C-alpha cells in the first residue's frame, strides 16, 4: 500500500470544469487525448487558445492548431 500511495495520488485529481463548451471543443479535446496528451493539459490548452482568440471556439481546425501551439 505504501508503494502504491504515490501512484494513487494521480487519480485523486478532480476533473476541471471547463468554461468553454461546444461540439468543436469536445472534438478537439478528444483528439488531443487520443494523441496522448493528458486530459487536464488538453483542457487548459483549449481554454488558453480560446482566451487568445474567442472565435476559435466553434472552429475545429483553428482550435486544434491553437491548442497544439499552447500545449507544446
């Protein structure tokens, strides 16, 4: 149990409620997670990309490119 304690801390993180929603946002989040990025990092990248340019929230291609720029 002591050896597993550090590994279980990663699961204890509560999901972050994203203020940005929509079909394009959900699709970009899914794409980033499928590429191997952590969900929390992907959500933050999406939020930051939309904060930089609000018009990206409904555009999959633009949002995906913007999130990739932020996450790298």
